[in-house]
């Protein structure tokens, strides 16, 4: 049985299929980009390569993604 802090770490690194975990997974992929501005196609590629449907992102999800990217970069 995993402890709460272990679950939080897994989610933070995008290793869980929770909404936050999926957003973090995409953020970590985008953080590897050398570009300062993420274009739509790069966003879509990062989502698809992370196993996330890019069309499922809501405005709230995009804001959470931006916060995570700011944290990572």
C-alpha cells in the first residue's frame, strides 16, 4: 500500500492517470522543449506522445498546465 506522499510524488511526475497526473505528464514533456513559446502543434505532439487527448483540455486544465510549466522551468 502506497502512502499519501508516495501517491503525491507519482502524480507530480505524471505517473498517475488522474487529471493532475496527466497534466503534469504533458508539462514535463513540454518542459524539455528548447522553445520559449509552445505552439499548438508542439502542444498536441506532447499530449499524444504522453498518451493524453489534447482535445480534452479545458481552460482550467491549460491554466494548471501553465502553472506546472512555470514551476518546472
